[in-house]
C-alpha cells in the first residue's frame, strides 16, 4: 500500500506535520490502495509562504517563457511515463 507523507514546495519534497489520514480508494473496485497524510494548518501556511515567494519571480516571466516551462514539463512526464505509471497511485 502506498503512503504519501510529503508535500512538494520550494523545489523539494518535505515531510508534513499533519496527522490526519485520508484513504486512497480505487474507484473501480473500492479497494484501499494507499493513504495520504493531510497537511495541518502549519503545513498549509508554509506552502502558502513558498507559493508567494515563488510568485515574485514567476509573475515576471513572459508568456513564451511559461510556454517553454510547460513544454519541458510535458517532455519530462513523457520521458518518465513508465516510471510514473509504475507508482500505482
């Protein structure tokens, strides 16, 4: 069973402080396939602060730069498609 207990911000995965568990259910067979540890109020504040900081520079990028970022993301996902699908989330 997969357990997700980290969030991604500031360019890295960090552990969360929350303790509440959310079950991941496969909708086709209702099987419990994993769980997510939900962020608490402090985790949320940290994520918001990181997003605000990132926005300072990202908001200054041009449309062309943003398109390039999305194209690079698409290429990366396509290149790692098999690896991502093997995660069984």
